[in-house]
C-alpha cells in the first residue's frame, strides 16, 4: 500500500504549457476505414470499443475509404466544402469587425468547421438543434442568410432578435436552430426534453443536443443522459471535444473515463467517436445516429475529436496557456484542406478553382457585411427600438412594465 495515511489531491495537467514543444503522441489515431460500421439496431454492449476508437473516412492520400464512406455525391461534397469555406471567411470578417469596434464580441470556429456543417446535412427539415455558440455552420449549411447573422452580431435595427441576445447567440426556429443560451449544458436537458415531447406527441422530428468537452462536467449533461437513456428519447447527443474549454484542457472534464464518448456507456447509450476534421466521417456518423433516433432506437452519443485552432472568443489570448504552434501539431489536420484534397484527388476540383472560390466567397461575405452595416453597427447607425425591449415576453404586459415603458417615453 503506497503512502498509507497520506492523502494526495490530484489535478490533471496538460502535457505541454507555453514555451514547450506541442505533443499529441498520446492521441491514438486509427487508420482511416479501419473502424466497422455496425447495423443501426446494434446491441450497444457489443460496440463498447467504438467509444475509445476514432471513425475516419479520409486517409492521408485524400481517398475516402472503409465502411463509412460513399454516402455523399460529388455535388454534395463540393457544397460541403463551400459551406466550410464560407464559415471560415465569415469568421475572419466578423473577428476583424470586432477588433474594429463594430461589435462587442465574437467567437470563431477555426478548425471545427466540419462538425456543424456536415451534421446539418444529415438532418431533415423540422428537426431541432440545441446548439452552443460554436455551431454557426448549422445555419450556414442550411442556407440561413449571412446578413441576418451579421445584423444579430451588430445588434442593429435589422437584428432579428432586436438586441436582446449577446452577439452570435442566434435563433431560428425555421432553420431548426434553438435560441443559443450562454448557460452551457442547458442545451442537453432541453434537447432531450424536446425529443421526449416529440415522441409523446407522435411526431417525426428528432432533436440534436450540443455540448463542448469542458461543459460535460456540468450536472445537466449527466441528467440529460439519464432521461435520454431511460425514455429512449429520439435525440443525438453531440460532444464537441476541441481539446480546450477556454484555458482548461480537456483532461479536467474527462477525468478518468478515457474519452468523452465513454461517458455514454454507463447509460447503455451507443457511443461513437469520430474524426471531427473529416467532413465525410462526421456526416456518416451523424446519419447513423439520426436514423437511430428516427427509428425509435433511442439516443446516440457522438464525440467529435477536433481542435480549437482559434482563441476561445474575442476576449481570450490562448498564448497564455498553450504553446503557440500547438494547432500546427494537431494530428487530424485541417477540415477544409482535407476535403479540398479529397475533391482534387477525385478530379472534381483543383487548386485554381479553390483559389477562385475563395475570392468569390470573400466577395459574397463582404457584400453581406456592407448590407448589414447599412442597418448599423454597435456604435453607429440604426439600433433596435427601445420599445422592442418591452415586447415579446408576456402575452399581456404587466403593469410594472407598462409603467417603465411610459417612463422611458416609448
Ligand atoms: C454553466 C456555465 N458555466 C460556465 C460558463 C463560462 N464559460 C463560457 S465558455 C466556457 C468554456 C466551455 O468549454 P467547452 O464546453 O469545451 O466549449 P468550447 O468553448 O471549447 O466550444 C465556460 C467555462 C458558462 N457560460 N456556463
Ligand atoms: Mg472545448
């Protein structure tokens, strides 16, 4: 027995800190195509190892290989590439707009574009996402107008949410995008509740819950898993493991379970891990989970293994807590480059066409930005009316709010 009587408190530490050499040698990466694709009504007890592996389709040569490949046409893949490139350009422009003082806050998706863009294409109209702030690809890939997103970011007179939400906390019922709440992990219990309600009312729409690695430490995550597994709710439980929760590395929330996917095993939920930087793998696994939900087979937990290349938000400086070049060492590469290389390998894309598409996309984003800015930005131009602040909460405005509205003279 070691050190009887002497207790030691354990705090997990990342492998490397600023100034050190990035090291991902502890991240085991299976060969693309090597993880089997089980039937969707598989007994979860027989696929426990999938919670510790990584489903991958795109190999280093840019080929799509293995049992999870072959679900998307060239046309769909080209569209997927365009969505990811659009999200990346949108991010770059809005990050710059934040630095120019046109909005108070922005959050980027750099390196994680495949997760939300590919997932959206596996859903049906009417399905409902309960997203966090890092899934704007759900809107972009569903054709939500970028200018509406920018109006929201600028809190201007055309902001569809009338300045009531923090910038980037969009909401669109029509696009299956539940209002983002800053209170993390609430998305999980809400998604499971919505999915249960859909089943109770014999509807056919399913829900998708979203959470980051760090936020799985919240009790809401665990409570949601209890309800989802007990009632076999038609929901896909997504965990985006981008290695960081602001300055806290993923080992803190993961603890001793080995992986975030493994959290699902104790609940009897089929739990898969997927290469989050592989558009084809994300889409194929999403389809698998969504079909299970739709066929009344219950929840599926999916961990997307990815890396947050950018800062947590426009208020963060990651050089304070991780080596500057850590993202270059990330072994799963860049989702845009990987899909681009795959399409070039297939002969349906080229470096020239890619460069041309980048220019076209930039022009489209800039045009949307000009239009949004004509409706105002944080400190200039049109704003939502003060009167709007009093609307939309109560069916009938209570007397104290009516009084306040009169005092404000609106
Ligand atoms: C309940 C709750 N606790 C704390 C916070 C503050 N907070 C905002 S983002 C964040 C980190 C979340 O990290 P993760 O879940 O990994 O998501 P990521 O930002 O990496 O996408 C924290 C702690 C919050 N918004 N809500
Ligand atoms: Mg994270």
